[in-house]
């Protein structure tokens, strides 16, 4: 995976891309594809796995970015990756609505940079990622109980706290990026993330098999 350009380099590439430099576009987009793939795979409804290819969703979002780039240049205050993530998220939401119709999640429950832009992080998907993988057959029952209790704990969290866990722990956004995505200041985002982790660790510490590192 290509290195993500720093602020100065990103500004230079954005300026070149604005002049129609296709190589600059590639250098802007390519370093973010793996992060976008992780985001799409994580938020894709399980009923659509095998029916919707994350690569197609990402490609659609990147084409939107090329077309809507003048809009971004008119107000480039949003970090480039978060803007790109928003466009890909919109495409993912369209696939959900196209395939699931009324079964798609209510957009009013979603917490993103632009409300309703993408599917929320489900407690089932988040629990699976936070717990990691237990490979020993003898641990299967313990893992199943851990996952159930983890989901219960996640359901008890404020929706914003669940979302910031997803952004920080799985999408691997920085605290600054997560704060911007949720419309929080950096201090509030950091406090919410720490508080949510502490609560989950307390839940796991009471389960059979002892505490597990998150």
C-alpha cells in the first residue's frame, strides 16, 4: 500500500489534480483504498456479502470524487480522506437501499460526518472485531459467550460511543479524524473512546477465561 501523503504533499497533489493531472489523482486516491475497503467490508450488511463487491463500491465512490472535486475545492476544510470516505459511504448506503429496501437501516440512526451518509457499525460486527479470533475448538463456547456479552455491553453504550469505537479501533482513524467525522472536539472524542474501552474491558474481565486485550 502506498504511503499516505502528508499535508503539504496532499495540498500539492490536490492542486495538480484540480488542473486535470490524472497521475496526481492516482497518488491521492490509491493510498486510501485499503482503509476504504476495510470500512466497506465492516459496514456492509451481512445479507449482501457475496452480492456486493467492496471494490465496486469504492470505485463508484472514487468516480464520484473525480466528478465532485470542484465542490471539494470550494470548501476544502474537511480532510481529504474523510470527504472520500463520505462519498464511498453514500454509495454503500445506496446499495443497502437498492437491495434491502425497507429492510435497510433507518438513516436517522446513523452517526457520521454527514448524517445518513453510510450504514452504522452494528454491534455484531463490532463485537466480532473487538474480540478477535479464538482458534482453539475448546474455546468455542467461551468465545460464543464472550461475543454475546460483548454485544450486550455495546448495546448499552451511547450510539456515539459505539461509533467512535468502530472508527478508532477498526477503521483505524486517528482521534482527530474520528472527532471530525462525529462533529466532536478532540478532547470529547478521546474521552468517549477511553470511557467506552474501560466499560468493555470491565465486562470482559467478568467472563469465563478472564480478561482479553482489546
